[in-house]
């Protein structure tokens, strides 16, 4: 991984990925005790930043390889990103999804033309085993959700935009809080900031019980979560940081932050009330950290990602009713 790959991905994404805004609210600033700028990737195609990585990876394949089709496994956002990219290139896509993923994400992935194969995550079924069988039978190219260079490169384009937008807003020093699962977005943003805005520092944010990246950064080696599911922040539940992403985060990121499910729901409500955007629980984690972990953040300003907005209506209503 290097910055040149992120810049090349940005060129391939021109005219395809949306340049999402950096939003603000005086009310949120007051709650957080500092200036808060929100990178609204929930407004990206398919409702999350994952389209960037999906499009980057599919577009980087040679024509013959891409024509055979692609394979991905995801709880929903990477699924939709890869499915849309495959649809745009008119190539087959098979997406392996946990049966307990939000119904909206499963339905949306199918609506984009992908073949969805469900597996029993809660029961311990291995998505990798399911994927290997399909891949060998159909000769598809696997696009991993985070531990894949071209996916990281696509996610890193978010960081290029943050660097430019923050500079125009007069912010040159701040923590950039990133909703973090396996670390694709976090490591990509960190690399982009290193090159374009060295005064901005990426920090991962995770839900309690699934804080593998935070613990890994603290211990200096890759830590694994005991559970695979069981948290409302489904979009950022992963077993451990990636073999590619962890060294990048270890070199470039500040300490991780951990939030509760209730704090994620409260952040969702605040994002809707004050920014008029819909955030899913995992996508609201970074905003929750800015609001409820403010004593662990330094400086007069903080930048946060809302990484996705694909939430089932019952969960969203629960957030608004708190």
C-alpha cells in the first residue's frame, strides 16, 4: 500500500463516487465542546463509503478477469458497494452475507443484481469456507472487505477529500475519528492524511465488546474478538484487524476509542435532528465518540466520519425514541 495507489484510485473514481460534504452544526459543537466536522459518507452511492473500495477494486481488474465475475463477503455495505460496481461493469457478482444481516442490506444487494448466498454467522459457519467453494467452482475474483490493497486505496480517497475540505475550513490540526471494523477505511484515511494533511491524525472508533483494533494498538499485536456477532453496530463487527491494515494503523493512528450501543443510537438521533442525515449504528460510532468521549480528544476541532446510513426502520425508530 502507498499513497500513489490512493491517488490512482481517486482518478478511477472520478465521475463515479460522490464527493461527500463535510457538515457541521452549532448544536453538535456545543454538545462536544469543540468544533465538529462530519464527513457524511452515508450520502455516498449505496449509502456508505464501501462503494469507493468496491469500485476501486473492480475497476483495477483487467478486462478478462473482471468479465468472469467477482465474489465478496460482507454484512451489507461492502456487499452493496461491490454489487453496484459489478452492475456498472455488467459482470456477475456473488455476495456471501450473514443470515442475521439487516434485511435492508440483503434486499438492496439483491436489487443491485447480485446473487446473495446467506450463511449462519451466529451458528459459527465460516464465510471463508463458503466463499472458497464458490470461488473454486466459478473462477470468480474475491474482493475482500478490508484487507485488500485496492479496496484500501478506494477507501483512502475519503481521506484525500477530508484533507482538502479541512484545509479550506481552516483546520490543519485535529483528530479524525473513523468508524472502524477491519481497518480498511481507517488505514486508507490515515495514509491519505499522512501525505496531504500531516496535522490530522486518524483514530479508530469501535463498539464495546468488538474493540479488537483498539486493543491491538494498545498491545502492539493483532487481537481477536471473542464474539462474531451480537452488537447493533453490525457494519463494523470484524474478528480482528487485517494483516495489511494493522501495520498501517499501528504506524499512523492515535489510540482507539470505544463506544456503547446506546451512545451509537443517541448519535444517530442527533445526526438526524441536527444534520438531517440518516446514520446506521456502526456508521454513527465516530460521532458518538466525539460527543461522549470528548475528554479523550484534544484540540479545538475534531473531524468524524458517518460511514454509512443503511439502517432498518425499526432500529432507526428505536434511536429516535431514546
